[in-house]
């Protein structure tokens, strides 16, 4: 009996701690957004963040998308040929990339690339008292460090997802036309005719949400970092874990919201 | 000007400040000495709100620092040199020094801010060629001096120096001691300096306070330091291993 009570108490504590963390993260996100709206604004910081989160992520996003699109086309062709449905390759590639794989894989790549670097950078700043120094120089760390990064992710990641969608479809196209004997013009027409505006909108909205998750989790973990090199390591690891899991969970919720009727 | 009243601060089970009382007068130079880990840095951070005391009050010009008010205006009156320099490693040296002058209420044109930065760097013994380097490219002592230049860049009323001469060669220590003295005497600033260097204490202090076991053990004018009759202070200023202060803390 007491063992069960012990177990339940343990679970209860964990749940409470998790809820408290969720509360803190939500509050943190709200504060980040409120700082975006109130001056002073740090334009240079925003430009820097746009460069790092957006522009410099292009290669990895492009590569992820093209390989995924190509593999998807091969799989659908192979699977489809079992019941003579090879012709659906363009439609299913488009649907799969735009609705799910584009946003999710770009989101996860951003979590790997951007969340980790934000968390490590801010955690190092915390550990070396640079955050304290910012405060004493009358500069709010939330405004100077967090708000520009979250805003940049909110702007860039939907664009990256949109681009990833196009490149992913092109990956499928390349394989289909070169290896699977599809006609190029027909492939493109089938894709364009098949996609609905809602597919594209959902893709971009997912991108925006995933971008905010990725940047916020990086900033949050960095600001909460413990002391020393170990603190920085932990902050980085937990930020990427949290961002990845949250992105996948948010994806289910968003897919449900957009398509479950 | 700054008054600590019964300030307590505990980290976990580590009771660092246990009833700190101290007064720093306007336009004077206070030096805080005390063993490593006694909470000297924490005490300074409490004034700036970087660390929140568990209990007790800190007044600046009679105003309770915990009473809210305009934080930016409050912090604009202070300059702080951190023990580890805490330079922003994403910015070149001159932008570190001129940080306050490049944004916010004290914003100035870029060229003017740079000019001020180069002048402040000169005062801490660094040439203009250092201005465009990044903090990571500097030696520890140079970083410290850049941190010092940043602390004094906007000519604050109150300046906190956390171990300004640690890691500097003796000549450079002398330059920095003179600079701190000059800032107090000529510019009328109030300075609180933490140091372990007894020659520095004699060079820059009007008053000395010794922190031990979370409280001020002794405080008074620097001239009376040698005749205090306090065994703790005597042991500390003469650097004796034997005495009332336990070497293992
Ligand atoms: N953020 C913090 N979290 C936990 N403990 C802390 C924190 N800051 C300081 N401490 C602890 O408080 C104590 C006093 O630290 P502080 O840095 O004020 O010492 P100090 O007197 O400045 O020593 P030193 O002369 O070596 O710089 C130390 O035991 C330190 O571990
Ligand atoms: Mg210290």
C-alpha cells in the first residue's frame, strides 16, 4: 500500500513540476512577445537574427527538403505500383511534403541548428555574467536577446518552410522525371491542380508556430542555464529536446485543427 | 548614499550574507575586503538588483532599491566592472565600451561614441588599435581593463569595481589605482571597490570594510586600519595563515 502511495506521490510531484515548467515557458513566451511591441527596438539585433535563423539555414533546409521529396517519390511509386496506382506520385508527394514533411522536417532542422545555437550562446552569456552586464547597462535581456530572435524565427521559418515545400516537390519531380518516366509538364500540372490553398496556408502557419517554439525554447533554456560549462551543456541539450518534442506535438494539434472535419 | 540594512542572502543551504550593515557616503571611495567566497560580489549585485536579498533593505540616496520606480534611470547612475569582465563577445571592444552610448537614453552619434570609447580605453592604458578587436582576442588583464573602461564610459555617479587589479602587472595596477582615485577625487563619483590587493586598498580607499561570516567585521577610515586592534582584520591585512580566520572555509 505504502509503495503505491509512494509511487503516486512521485508521479504527482513530477506532474506538478512539469506543469510549473509549462507555466513558466508560456509566461516567458508572452513576455517575449510583449517586448516585441514596446520600444526600444534593437534593429541590428533583429537583422543579425534574421541572417542566422533565416539566410544561413537555407542550405540545410534545401538539402533536407530535396532528399525527402526524392525518397518520398520513390516510396510512393514502389508502394503505388503494388495496386497499379503509380500515377498518384505527384499528388501524394505534394500532399505529404506541403502538409506534413515540409514543415515538420524544417522545424526539426531549425530546432537542431537554431535552438541549440541560441541556447548555447545565451547560456554562455549567462554563465559569464554578460546577461547581468546587459542589465546594468540599462538594456533588458528579454528585449535585446530574446525578442529579436523570436521575431526573426516568426518571420523566417514560414518562409523557409514555403521554400522547403517547393524544393521538396522539386526533389520528387527530379526523381519522377529522370528515373520513373514521368512527363515533367504533367507532373507539375498534377501537383498545382491538386494542392488546395488550405494546404499551403497550413504549411506556413505550422512554420510560424514551429519557428516560435524553436527560438523560444532556445532562449528559455539559455536564460535558465545553471552555472559552469555543465550548465551550458545541459541548457543546450534540454532546449533541443524540448523544442523537437513540442514541434511534433504542435504538429499533431495543428493538423487536427486544419484537417479533421 | 548607499546603505545596507540587515541584508541576508542564502543560496540553497549556503548562507552568504547574514545581516550585512554598511554605509557608503557620497563622493567617497569604499573598499571592501574579505576572504574568498564571503559574499563581496553578491553584496554589490544586491544593490543593482541582479541578486535579490532574502531580507533586509538597501537604500540609495534614501530610496529603497526594492521599491520599484524607473529601473533604467536607476541603473543609468551606476557603472559596474564585473569580476570576470563580462564583455560581450559578439561586439568589438569599442562597442563594448560605448555600449550605453550607442543605445537608450544616452544615445549619441556613432563617431562621437567611438571617440569617447577610445579616450576611455586610453585612460585604462589601452591604445586605439585595441578598439576594433574582439574581446576573445585579448589577454585576461586587457579584458579586465576594457570592462573598466565600459564601467566608466558614461561617467556614472556610482561605480562598483569588482577586483579591478586582479591579473594585472604591478605597473598597470598602479595605473588603475590612480584612475579610480582620480574618478573619485576629480569627478566626485562614489566608488565601491572589492580587492584582495592590500597596496590597492591603501592607494584607493577612503574607508575600508571587512566582510567576514556574512557580516561587516570592521569598518573605518583607511588610516585606522592598521591600529584597529581587530585580530581578524590584522590577520587579513598581514596575510597570516595563523589567526582567528579558519584557512579552510
Ligand atoms: N548565483 C549564485 N548561485 C549560487 N551560489 C552563488 C551564486 N552567486 C554566488 N554564490 C555563492 O555565494 C558565495 C559568495 O560568492 P561571491 O562571489 O560573492 O564571493 P566573493 O566574496 O566575491 O569571493 P571572491 O573574492 O572569490 O570573488 C559563494 O559561496 C558562491 O558560491
Ligand atoms: Mg567576487
